[in-house]
């Protein structure tokens, strides 16, 4: 068992060293430029398709709406979300307890009693 653990630790160490070396070799720097701004030392230019911004906005709409509401309503919003989380947590605990109780009833009394 000890030999396996040593071998596993050595393998993890070797992979992490290899990954770190690869990351240094492929060092990438990304600078975002405003529209119309041009950098003289720019190597590659990547452009996102127009649909990417619309799709991104649509995908993040729920999170943005929640953040905007939180910003506007502040403490009240936070307290409401905390109360909802407590209710969900209590419901989960109740369901777990009910499941345990049902399993105990199916098993019957402990053997030897």
C-alpha cells in the first residue's frame, strides 16, 4: 500500500511539473482594445461574431436581472434571499429525516431486541 501511495505521489508531482513547464512555454497575454484603437505590437487579432454578444446577453439575463435587483434593493434583497435559502435548507433536512424514518420503518426493529 505504501509503495502505491509513493508511486501515486510521484506521478502527481511529475504531472504538475510538466504542466507548469508547458504553461510557461505557451504564455499568452490578452489585452482588450477599444473600438478603433490599434496596437503596433499586436500579433493576432481575434474578432467575435456579432451573435456572440447577443447570445451572451441572453444567457446571462437572469444573473444580470438578479444583480440589478440586489443593487437596487440592497439589504432587503439579501435578507429575502437568505430567508429563501434557510427555507430550502430546512425542507432538505425535513426530507432527509423523513427518508431515514421511512427506511427505519421498512427495516423494522433492530435484531436482538
